[in-house]
C-alpha cells in the first residue's frame, strides 16, 4: 500500500490542479493519501495515540460546534464554516494517513528514503512545466504550448506577467514546497549518501528556473531556510566555516541580483520584474507595494478583530465578517490603489494569508490555545537538530498561509514521530560523527566490533545500491 504514498509524494508539487474541486489550496495528492487511508482503515483503530492527540482533536471539534452556534445565532452565511470544516477534515485525514505510514514503515529506513526520493522526482514535473512556460514567455508562444501548460497550471498569469508559475497556485507558494518538501528531502538524502546525480540535476534546474518566478517571498524564504539551517544544525567547530560560506554566497547573490534586476541582462519586461527592481533599488518602497499592502491589511484586521470577540472569535471560516466590521479602518488611498480590498467585502470565504491572524480573528483565545497545544505536541517529540529545524520551518510557514489542510504541516507532525527523523542529526562534521560513534562503542566495551573503514565503505555502497534498485 505504500505505493499510494509514493505516488502522492511524486505529486506534492502540483497544488492547484484544474481537475480538483474547491478553491485555493487543492493538491491532487490528497486523493491518493485518502485512498491509502481507506485501504489501511482497520489498522487505524489499532494505532497507538498519545493523550494529547485525542485532546487536540476533541478541542477542534468543540471549536467547530461553537462556530456552528455562532453562525446560526448571528445569521451568518455557512460558506466559510463549510469550507473550514472541509479543509480541517482533509487535514485530519492526511495526518492519520501519514501517521499510519510512519507506523508501518518505522524500523525500515528504505521506505522513508523512497518517500523522499519520489518527492524530489516529482519536481521533474515542475521543471518540465516551468521550462515550457519559459519557452512560451521568452521564446515562441503558441496555442499548443499553452494547452500543455494549462493541463498543470490553471492560472494564466504567466502569459501576461512574464513570470514562471511552475505547477503551483502562484509563484509565491513555491517557498512552501521548497522549504518544507524539496530542501528537507535534499538534506536528508545527502546525509544518507543517497542524493544521486539525477536528483541533483532536478534540484539545480528547478532553482535556475525559479529565478524567473519573480517571487519576493520565495527569495526571502530561501534566505530564512539558510539562516535557520546555519544556526540550528551547526556546532562550535563548523559554525564560523559555515558563516564564511554564507557570506560568500550572499555576495554572489547580490552580484547576481544586480545583474538581473538592475542591469536587466535578460531584457525582462513585466510588471513583477519592475516591481522587484524598484524594491531592490529603493528598499523603502516595499511598504507601498500593492501586493504587500493587501496582505498586510488582511493581517492587521485579523489581529485587530481579536478584541471584538477575544474568547471565541467570529467562528471558524468567518473572517469575512471581521473584515467587513473593520472595513472603514482601511486607508481610502489603499482602496483606490487595490481594487481587491473593495471586492473582498463580497467574499464570504475570505482568507487572511496568515494562520496566526486567522486564529486570532476566527477563534480568539481558543485559537491561541489550539496553536500552543499543537506546538507543545511537536516539541514534546524527542528529536535531533533536524527535528528542531523542521518545527521552526513549519511554524514560520504559517505566517504566509492559512489553510487548515496544508499537507506539509501534517506530514511533518507525523514524520517527527518516526525514529528515522528523530535520530537524524545533520550538519555535524565527520570528526564529530566518528567521535560520537567511538564514545558509544567505548561505553558498551565493544570497540573491537567497529567496522574497518574499508568495510564501512562496502556497507554504505551496498546499501545505496539496494535502495536504488528497489526504487
């Protein structure tokens, strides 16, 4: 049954399939995850759950019931609550499926390795679609190319905006996939010595094409990943070495950025290009950027509306009513500049683009309690520095996404419970790993059982060959 999970991992990067129902975040891989769950349903009742998992589930169910009462008593539309219930239900299903997968595979590292291998292979789809978009935008546009691209990308903004969308909802969502799927998979496989030349090529091509996504958030999030990796996976011996490499990398990025966005060596000509070029040349103008202003407005109203109903909020899915109540607080100049802000008063399924603002507005103190419970659960799972890195990245990702069905969130909460991830230590030098191994052998008094270097090389080589053959 693991086949369905591997197939889902292969399709993780397609999160806006034209063939899926609903709006916003609609990954086609959810269907495969649910199929896996249905086939494994009897085992679901034999799983071991922690008490806090039951408590979090019961707590969220109570929050949904409270929201139902609020909608009924205040004569709200049910659109937002229904959407929140559907996405939360989808999230629960994904979590249970991932938890089943961890339970079935724990102790067999090759199955986890296959999951990450297929995850990276799936990005070959994004690379292929991105390359076709690149040809369409900067080469020869044709209806044939457009029809192929539309099979994966519903939005057609890449045609007029001159930015590559890959197969994601919008280019700014790339960071959610890169920081929580692609880069962690690369780090794990490299740590295990299983990152082949083929997989490296996919990653390199993806990042080259991503330069043409013209997504500010993507660039910033990659920087956040690098800084988090530097501080959370380093020790005193390699910290300064990594800091030196980071400074050199930043210098290279600055030079490359200047060549692309200031000197415009590629001759780019689109709204998003000039938007980024203006921010680079005039950093103070970032506050006047339309997209940034829209998201900042939604977030501000989300937190301000917390005081309207501080205990239980407006109810799950009812951010629309908080927005309408605070609509007059928006600067009239901003309304003229961004028509989306005016149109939002008619959107009963309005999003904040920020999970923390959403919880504050829709659930009040109950939302804060739900977040703290989930965070406590994640932190209570014993793990190495890689686990801490992923917890930080998952929490950080919620600053720019407010979906209750975010696959990456439930994937990592489940994977953090596995021994495979809990025992993973990354970023340490070879000397440190050898000293740790030697210490363990000295403790048990069996240092003579330590394999010789040439024997260890043979073991690693055979292990890599077995995994490659199996996948």
